[in-house]
């Protein structure tokens, strides 16, 4: 089982920043091959669990940076908490392995079980779909399938291809071993030919976008004496670019004052951006003094429409987005009445938010519509699709990845945003506190980016697109239905 753990660990090299996209075909083939030789479901579970320990133990090791540096726990406790998280995530490939074994393991049932269990991982206990294997294909390999079947469909093809590779080592007739591999090779080879089926096209219109990366240290973000220096820093970095920009974007919670307390600053900023003929989108935390509810928000100041006659902002205005998919521990604490007293990690500043609606209107900024996602919400394509409309011009995602230091986490986060651009055929704007701030073309390629850990401003002329990808119209449901049919068919011989 040590070999399976090592194979799972190698998956880390398939994702950003390493992008060895071909690796998961072989690491997952090893797991599929082992499942052909296990004697019972317990061995299958152990095989899947071992693979998962390597996969997540190395792949999300960056999470420990936040636990260790900001959690206020002794090293042994932070490592123990990290081990629990990895073990929990490893249960999902273990479940996939058991189900595949029980359902008379074959190429298509293996792929069907794999994507359905990954779907379970994406919503159970609020969901954590990070490192789904389809993201390894964001820039190469099966990437061209994204506008048609999304990352989930790519994961299905990858899992089926891996199972086909595993069949090469079975003691069956030669055609039964070779044909599946040839089919998988043809599917991979056809990927570059799918460009004409992407469903979107460039409209010919461009938008001047400015994104500001303040590079505020995490330990200073909520210090009261740093509130005005932080706000003035963002203002000073932005003001020279007002004349050239259509839209200016600040990252998640860039304004460290609660919105009701920052009204004077926001009113002045609203007027300044309006008179400069620009819209400014910023992250800010709202707090209702009467109800005690708080929200992690994006708000728009300045021009909401191209023909606006005054700045559109006032406190409580509707042109805002409230984060829906809250991060456990970081933004809400389960059983908080007793957990908060256990350790500082359960009592972080700004860690008790209310949830915004699943479907919210796109932000209106200078006549353009921005579909918003805050932080790891960008990893949930079903939420993006639910808010996607014919008038959506951009997908906007803002984040603060300062929690994770100089790790691979922000690179993986950017890669996920690139996959959303491919799936929906829209440019993605990614504004962050300390990197990686970037503009992403509708084909998933990086148009412009800023270096990490730098106080900097990104300016880019972003090309707009029209049209709908097949994935934006259909989502994952046809694939899930197909997978369920495969599992039902796999059960039929047993019932007879």
C-alpha cells in the first residue's frame, strides 16, 4: 500500500505549478489495477485510502501553513488536525474503490463510481472539491473538452482511460486489453480538434481592467491601527489609473473596516470614481448592528451603468454580492458555542458569517455584468452555472491567499479559475491581496499576471466574448445521469 500512497502523492506534480498533466493517467491506473486483484472489500478500501493519503497528504499540504502560522496551536496539535483532514478526504477514494469492487469493477463502472464519489466530496460537510483530477488537464491533455463536459467530464474520461491502461496487465484476450487503450488514445488525440465546438466567440469589444494587489500581511489585516493605512494604500495605488480604466477591482475584504463604519470613506470613493467615469469593485465585510449578522461582500462604487448620472453606491444598495459558500472554521464554526473555547484556530477574527443566497444577480459595473465568486467559491462550477446568464461579461473571483504563504496553494487556486474560464467561455478576473492576481482569457490562458508578494497594479485590455458553451447550458447533470445508468447496469447481473 506504500506504493499506492506514493502514486497518490505524485498527483501533486500534475497540478499547478508543476502541471505534469499525464501523471494521473498512470497513478490512477495503478489503483485500478490493484482493485482487480484484491480479495475483499476491506482490501479495496485500504487501497483507495492509501492512494487518498498520498493524494491529499501532499496535494493540500499548504493548508498546514494557515493552521500552523495563524491557528495558535502547538506543532503536534496542528499536525494532528492536518492528519484528520487528510484522513477524511482519503475516505472518498476509499469509498470509490469499495464501490468499484462491489460493482464488478470494469472500465466504465470505475469511471462512473469515481465521478459520483467526487460529486459527494464536493458538497458533503459544505464540500471541498480541491484537487479533483480533471484540473490537471487545465492547460493540456484533455483541456479542449472543458467547454463541452466541464472538469467533471474530463475527470470521467481520465478515470476511464486509467482503467483502460490497467486492463493491459489483466489475463484476458489481447483485443479486450488493446481496444480500450486505443479508444482512450483516440479520445485524447481528438482533443485539439474540438476547438470549433467550444460554443463561444470573441465579440470584438475590450474592457480596460485595473486590479490592485495591496500585499497586506495577514497578521496586520485586522489591526485597528492599520485600517486607514490599508485603505489609503489601495486608494493611492488606484488613483493614477482611474483615467484609463473602465473597471477597477480590489480583492477580498480589501477595506478592513466594517461597511457601516466606513461610510465616509466609501461615499468619497463613490464620488471620486464616478467623476473619473469608472466603476470600482471591492471586498468588504458588512455587519448589521441590530441583528448581529455579518456578510463577506463585494460592492460596486462609482458608475454602475455607462449612462449613470451619479455614483450608484449607498449603504445597503442592492448592487452587491454576499458570499454563499462559507469556509468551515475560517468563516463559520460548526458547534461554535463549545469549539471556540478550545483553541485560537476556532476563534479567528471574522469567522462567523451569514450565508448569501445561492443565486444572486451579477454585479453591474460601468455597464458590464460580473458573475462573482469569493475565494474558494470558484471551485464550485454548479454555483457559477446557477448565476451565469446571457449577459454575463466576466467571471470575477477575489481572494486573500496570504493565509497560505509561499506554498503551492495559490497556484492551484489560479488553475481552478482557469478551468472555470474554459468551461463557461468567459474571461475571468482574479484579484488577490498578495497573489496570484491575473486576468484569464476565455480559453483558459493567462492574459496578464502579477508576481506574488508584491505591492503592484495589473492593467489589461480584456477581450469580451459571446455565446454559450455546451457545459454552461447543460452542466454536470447529463454525466451524472449517465454514471447512474452505468451503475444500475453493473448491478443487473448480480440480481439475476
